[in-house]
């Protein structure tokens, strides 16, 4: 069974691992060779140039950041990113970054009130019982905080039932509100961007066969009848994995044929090696 020491060790390992990955992320972010990976939106807008093409005097400076001062405040971007408004952050880092940060904020909105309420209501109810000591079962101090320390048939189970409904309602409410915010944010983002073909493209799969029409004719007929004002054109994509395998096998056979023809021309002897599939 888990003890306070076990929980502390597990928490310490998680914290150390998270800090290590954060430091690795921040270190790789400063390297010129990774600049396009961490700032792709700036390159697409043309507002950032590659440090590798800045004419560094040292060859290694094109791949490794040799400015020691930049390593002293390499985490300064985190407070600025957390304080930046969503619309400004979208322009700066893209919609995905904003949604990623909102996931963490949503977790805090859900679990911080639940934790406070659980410690204020459920933990005292569980701790003030002596069921585990009465039953003389092997337990730790952590077990006294759980529902297992409440005796069978106790009215204190009502508090757990009520809190379960409260926690569920609060979680669903926060998720609903965040989903509405992200959905509106995405619609505004798509409306502000330039129109692209992929925004008006749908993928149609499992098209039923028709003895009177080909797949292309069937798709065109369906959309012209059901969506005449929105349909423009279509492109049929076939699974050519089997054909690609046959083409690759043909190339291999052709290479062997060329090899033995050259060998025959040099030695004037008919090859006796048999090619097997």
C-alpha cells in the first residue's frame, strides 16, 4: 500500500522529469539549427530570417548558440506567453499554441476547486473515523483519508455521493465553456486567414459500387444532385499499394536482367543462374 514516502518519491520523480524536459526544450529552442522548428509561423510571414544565414564568423555558430548571455534568461518567454492575450498570441505563435495553453488552464480551473472542496469536506469526514483501526487491517495514514475509513451503512456516504455529482457538474460545465471559447476562436481564426482549398474539401470513403456508373461518375452524380450549389469538382484516389509492389518487383527484375546481359556480353557465356521469386 502507498505511504506518504511513496507518494513523495513519485511526485519528486514527476517534478524532476518535467523540469528536465522543460530545460531541454528551452535549450533546443535557442539553437540556430532548430530555429525553423520553433518559429515556423514567423518564417511563413517573412518576419524572421534564419540565424544560420546571418554570416556567422564561426562555423559552429550556424548550428549552436554561442551567446552565453542568452542562456541566463532562456525561460523569460514563459511569463510573457502566459500574460499575452489570446488574439495576440495567435498572431505570434498560432492557434495551436493558444489551445495548448488553454488545456493547462482548463485543468487548473477543474482540479483546483475540486481539490479545495475535497480537502474541506471529504477529507475531514474520512479522517475522523476509526473503521480501519477497528477492523485491524493493515493500513497507512494515507488510507485514513480515503472512503475506506468510513463504516458500512454510514450516512457520511451521502457526502461522497453529493460531491461526486458536484465534481461531475463542475467538470462538464468548465469543459462546455472552454469548448465554446475554442470553437469561436477557431472560427475567427479561419475567417481571418486566406482561403485555402483544404478548408472546402471533404474526404468521402466507402463509396458503394454501382454496375452502371464508375466511382468518379457516382461521386459527381451524388454531389450534383444533393449539393449543386456547393460542389465544384472531385478527385478519386485509389489504393495503389499492390500496384506499387508490382512496379518495384519489375524494377528489380529489370536490374537483374541488365546485370546478366552485361555479364553475357563481357564473357560471351550464357548465365546459368536462375532468378526465383
